[in-house]
C-alpha cells in the first residue's frame, strides 16, 4: 500500500513501474499497473502476511482486473 516505506520495497516498485519506459522494449508493448490502491489491511483480510497482500481476495481480484484491462488495451491498440 501507500504506507510502505521500506527502501528496498520502494525501489522495487519504482523499477517495476519504469519497465514500460525502457528504451530496449518496443514502445507501447509493455504496461505496468499501479496496485498500491488495492492494499487491504490485515484487519479486513484472512492473514497478516503483508508480503502476500494479506491474502486478501478483493486485492487479488483488483490486481487481476487492472492487469487484464491493460492487456485488453494493449492487444486492441498495437
């Protein structure tokens, strides 16, 4: 989520979101999805396993939906 402050996690997120801008890739051929809005706290999740998004089904659905929408757009607009 947006409260993550660990430098290693932040650098990983930054690197993942930068992939579509990598000049070695075909422009527009790769998408990244910002997923921090999908974080659900342990109190509303089945687990306190933060590195697995607290095993929250809503979070997993939202991530998959967002990624799927980007894939549809990518395939529709080559």
